C-alpha cells in the first residue's frame, strides 16, 4: 500500500504543525498518534482533528480514504486543552454530595450552633434518599456506564463539582435545619414512593443503554425498551434516564417541600433538556429509521 504525506495545521490560526507519512487506510486515531510525535503536548485525547479549521470533529474510526484525503491533503487539529477521564470526573462530582450532605446531617452543631430541635422523620428519609441516589450513581459509574469518550476538559471537573457540591450544601442546610418543618405524612411517603420508582426507572434505563454497547466498543444503536416495563418510556422519549432523573428530584422536592430542592430540580431539568435535545437531534441524523413519534425528554411535549 502506497505511503502518502499529509500536512497538519493548527485549527486556531492555520499555521502548519508538520507533516505525517500515512496510508489511505490509516484511521484518524492513528493519525493522532502521528500528530503527537510532531507536538508532544498534543496527546490523542487532547486532539480534535477536522477537515476544515472550523469543521466537525472527525471520528477516530474514520479512515483517510473514506474522508477523501489524498497525498498532499490537509488536516486541522484543535487543542482541546488538558483532559481528565470521564470516570474520574463522575466519581468526584458524585462522591462530594454524599460527603457534604451526610456531614451536615450527622454534624448539625457545626452549622447551626446551639440551636436544637426534634429531627423529623422527613429529615431522616431525605438523608436516606440523598445517600441512595449518589451511592447508586457511584456504583453505576464504576460498574454500569460505558463512555463513548475517554476524557473531557479538565475545567469540567471544577465546574461540575462546584455545581453538585454547592447545591448539595444549599439543600442539606435547609432540610437539616432545626427549624425545618416537615410536610404531611401522606405527602412525605407519597413523594418517597415516587422518588424510589424514578430511581429504579433511571437505573433500568442505564442498564438498557449499557447493553446496547458491547464492551470495548463505541457502537451506537437505536435505544429501545427491553423486557423491563420501566424501560417502556423509550417508546415516548429519546432520553428516559433524564426524565426519571428529573422525576426523582421533583419528588424529593415535594417530599421535603424545600425551595432549594426545587431550584436544584429546575436547574437539573434545564441542563438535561439541553442534553436531551442534542442527543435527540443526533439520533435522528444518524438513524434514518429512528422512531418519529419520540420526543426528547417529556412525552408528547418536548
């Protein structure tokens, strides 16, 4: 197979970085290894290779031949900045809320001083729900999730941790406060039941998504419901894991009747809606036979 030469340029200013000797069957992933030889700081996960300076990021599995790149062709590389593993970020952003919430729950005198008062059953239940949610997330990160990308920008670690840890402190301070007033028993236990159902639904969807992707691959398939009835929400929305996630935090908010919890649920819903709309668009572009009746996150609405 004939060897050809391509030029690699900086996507930011179109300045040449160097030239690589490749073959037509060379993949983008292999080109990234060659680029690192030209510039050591640009390790593969830090690179975004493109056909144009402002073009779309090319997939690692694409070959130069399928992309129409021939001898003397050009590729542009964007430096994505320092990267950190997805799993590392997830573990940090989920472990923090667990520690922060239980710290405030078990050491109230550190936050409220000498103020004391009877601790309601709702406060204990809320602590249990918070613990369940984030322990579940940590275990899913370790044993369930299969990530389509190895890394994300390191800045995300600080942004995500600030969001999760900060909101947790805000919610926990109010729910564990000596002056906290519990809603009615019916409201607490009704919301608790809804919370547990949504948590189970979220877990069921994560398992279904995991089973769509064989280990060690980045295969993408149309997500569909499996034998678990809680996954039937796939028949109505593209991202039922987000639907269940919002349902869980909305239930938690009604259970505690806490304004900070409602704000956390609203902020989460806003961000998850953006993610869901993006994934929904990508599904429709990638799969011509994608179900037309599905919405992104709210059945029949959005």
